C-alpha cells in the first residue's frame, strides 16, 4: 500500500498547485492591486502591504499617496495587475467612431467635389458609405495600439476574523505556507 499513499500524496500536491486559490496565497507585499470597496466611490489603486487581523492595508499610488485600510467585510473585489496590454475595446470603438465619421464626411465631400469638377455623376451616399467603412477600419486599427492596464480578480487573503451571520457570529481563520 505505500505506492497508493505516495500516489495519493502526489495527486494532492498536484491538485493544490493547480487550484485557483493557490494564486491568492502568493499575494506578496508590494504587489499592485485595485480594491473595490463600499467605503470609497472609486476603486483604490496602490501597493498591497498585507493583512492585519481582518483588515487589508494598501498604500495608494500617486502624489497624494496615503495608507488605506479596508475591513474584509467591506471589500467587494480585490484585483491584481496583469500588466499593460493593447487591443482594448474602448479605445478601438472610440477611434472607429471618429474615423468612421471623418471618413463618411470626406467621402461625401470628395464625391461632391469630383462631381462639380467633371461631367461624371457620383453617388454621394455610396461614397459616404465607402468612406465610413475605410475610416472606421483605419480608426479601429489606430485605437488597437492604445495600451491599458488589465486586472485579474483574486480572492481576498484572510487571516483570522469574526463576521456576523444571521444566527450569530462566525469565526474564520486560515494559514498559508
């Protein structure tokens, strides 16, 4: 039976490494985090300092950096920075709309100018539609180059805490290695 116990132990170790909660235990002081809480209107972006009892401690980024403390009960979401990435939907959409509008206007103006300068007749609506498509494509391509910070949601590291429940109080504690 020793081989069964060894394989079971190896399976448990492999399972604990691949569990999603394993990433939360790796949250080290100095990690860039974004905290969504009921205590503040906008999320606080800063460096994770650690947990003190049942309180999350973050030092805010920026010129007016201050230390923020959030109780675990008031933190609605904790996110870790995943780095700067391109091809974001918001700037691509914005620049596609700008490029589409400019392209449509330029297409209509070009059709009207060419029609007045020659004996040929141009369809202004079709020229505007072609300009819209070309401008939107060029705008989306330009907008895809804009980089923004991406965030990954992680569970809040918990130590020891007492939380009220419907039937009384709940004592929670955990240990990480």
